[in-house]
C-alpha cells in the first residue's frame, strides 16, 4: 500500500457526486452498497459499476468498521478522482 501522497480525510462530510445520489439515506452501509452494485451489473453505464465496485473494496477491505458504514469522503474520492486513486496515501489512512 502506498504510504506517501495525497491525504484522504475520511472524517470529512461530503454529499455531492453521482455515486452518493444512488442512496437515499445519509448513512450508507456495506449491504446497501452491495445491493446497489448488483443493480448495476447489467447496466450500460460501466463506469458506475466500476466505481461502486472499487468503493465496496475500499470499504470492505481497506477501511472496515464495526458498524459497516461507508465513510462519506470515499464517495467523493472514488467519484471525482477515479484515475488518481493510486496517488493517495492509503497506507496512512488504514494505519
């Protein structure tokens, strides 16, 4: 995992972006994210499926928590900076 680069502030509140609009509630958990991913399996918009898949992987493997909730800032990171994900300091966030 990368330990240098741009910092990801997972405590930052954000509500904009296309991915966030898929969910009606303020709190999104892993189950809701997985259910939404399944809805997009046969969708013609492959980018949305890929973003949801990456978001699920980040939340389930890199940044799991006991409540199973998705950190709000991750929506913005994945939605707006998909091509720059490798530039973030993921090791620092996980640590």
